[in-house]
């Protein structure tokens, strides 16, 4: 049996522009800062907590930005998500392993009518104490859900698009000591390589609301 472990964002669906617009509008609502697309990819994506802390001194405002971002994404911009992985082999066991929220993933799966193509969705909500990728927690948990896995016969194929995801997959491969693990690392062509992040953040706004 072949078990596909699919990352979600920018692997199965292209969500980054929808995520960007949601954060851009939320930040704009609570400050005078205008988040740009290139900046979002270069330093914001994957580092939102650090970026927002450098931008605003108020944790209350940051919490409001995150809530508004989620509301905008789930109610408006999720409709702009684009399906990019259009061929999912039905003879394989296909599992989503993602840092994203399960509710958000399920909403888009249903919108695109592809929910039935995946056996399960593994996120940080799947078990207490799980850390985000590049931690290997999610992949170890995904493996633990496969009751019939045969190490000498079955194959795990991990599909990732990001540097953190690739590191998570590589470390999981070493830790699990499973012979048949393949890693398919394929960044989305619209996204520049952010493996070497330039840790530069904007000056904190003195007039943040």
C-alpha cells in the first residue's frame, strides 16, 4: 500500500494569496501599516507572531488582528483558494498533514468537493501538545493512525512545498527508520524560495490602535 502524506497549503490547494489578503486587510484595519505581497512571502509567512510583535506593542491588538484575519479568510477569501493538486490516486491512502486548522481545511475541501479523496486530516488539533512543523509531531501522529502499516512492504510518500515542511519530513524519515519513505519537495512556482529568511521586521508603530 502507498500512503500519501500531503501538506495542505500550496501543495493541494494554493491558499497563500487568500491568506495574504486576509492578513493585509486585518492589519490595515487596526494600524496604518500596509502589508505587501513580496514582504508577506519574504518575512511574514511562517513567522506571523514575530512579525506582528515587531509591528505592534499591544498583544490585545495582535489578538484582534488574528481573529479578524481568520474571519476574513473563512468567510470571504477562502473562495479564492485554487485547487492545484488535481490528481489524487484513489487506490492509495491519502492523508492531509498540516499546520492549518482542521475546520479551515474541511471548509475548503467541501467547497471544492474533494473531501472524499482523503482518509483523514491530521492537524495540531488532532492531539494535545503537538507542535507545528518543522517539528515531526504531526507526521509521527499520522503514522500512528495507520493500524495496518507494514514497514517492509508499504511506502510513505510525503508531499511538501515549504522549507519547514521539508525539514519536518526529513527528520521524520530519520526518526521513524522506515525503509520506504519518499519525499516530494515541490514549492509552488508562484512562491519564491524562502528557505533563507531575512529576519528583518518593520519598525514598531507608535500609533498602533
